């Protein structure tokens, strides 16, 4: 058996059972890191800057968080703690999942660095477990294996992340209006060649829809929820 300390930060005790209480906490370190990421992006997060914001020496922080990857885990879980979840589902699974998804989108708008980190780093901590538990409670009556429900949670979560990432990219590019206009021009010319008959039919029969980001999100995430709840009783 190895004597190395575990890599997963949640398996490492925050403080020793002996000795004085630590001067800082993982929560405070995560909060300082999140403030930096919100202001400067993930590239702006460093132990040196976190230490400066807390008024301590850089090396002392490594006693709390030995690796930057573990710092990212703390940051993501702290953001997951922003979800305001009821003690129990309402009984309306669709409304519960829509509310859950909108809270996720709101959190990712507050913290634009979250989506790319979630999509590239698989992690789960105490607050994330709380979110998973709530999702499982909402789907308690869905007759599907537990593994399928876990995959559905991942699908919903990744869909929220992908939309948030798309929205952030569009905002960074200066908005969506010009991009959408140019896309319509390009696609109209393409279907006019006759090479894309099914796409042409779809565009011809398409009903104009609100392109407000919230409306696009509600429609998209609503379809994901349709899939999740459509499994009920299967």
C-alpha cells in the first residue's frame, strides 16, 4: 500500500486532527481564486496572486492546496454551491429541471471561465454531489437504471456548459446579429444551388423564432429535458 497522500482533494483532510487550527481555509482560497478568474480569466489565477489577496506567503498555500488542478476542483465546487436548491423536488419534474438548468446558466454567466473548465476536467465535490442528489430526486420516478440517470445528468450539465461557452464566445466576438445575418446569407446561397434539398425544405418551412439568448437557451434546454423525461416508464 502506498504512503502517498491522495490526489483527490476531497480525500485529503482539510486540517490535521492535531495542532492549532489552520490560519486559512479551502473556502477562502477558492473564493480568492474565483475572484481572480472572474476578473482575469483562468490564465490570471496563480498561487502568487491568491496569496497576495489573502496577505500570506505563496508557499504557505501549498499546505492547503498542493496542486493547481486541486485548486480548480475547489473553484468548481464552490460555484456549484451557488445553486439554490429546495430541500425536495416540487413534484413537477419539468419545472424542477428547467429551474435547475437556469440556475446553472446564471452561474456560468457570472463566472465565464466555468464552462471550458467543466468540459475539460471531470471532477465532483460536496456541492456537486448535492446537485447530483437533487437531480436524482427529481428523476426518482423515472424507470431507468442509475447509470442512465447519471449519464442524463452529465448530458444536461454539458449542454448548459456548451450553450454558456457559445454565448461567451459570441459576446467576445461583438455579438450575434452580424454573424447571424452573414450565416443566413451564406446558407441561402448554398441551398439555392439545389445541392441541399432537405436543408432547403427545412429553411423554407422554418417559423421565425426569438433569437434572444434566454429564449434560445430555454428552447434548447427544453428539448434536452424532453429527452430526459421522455424516458419515463420505458
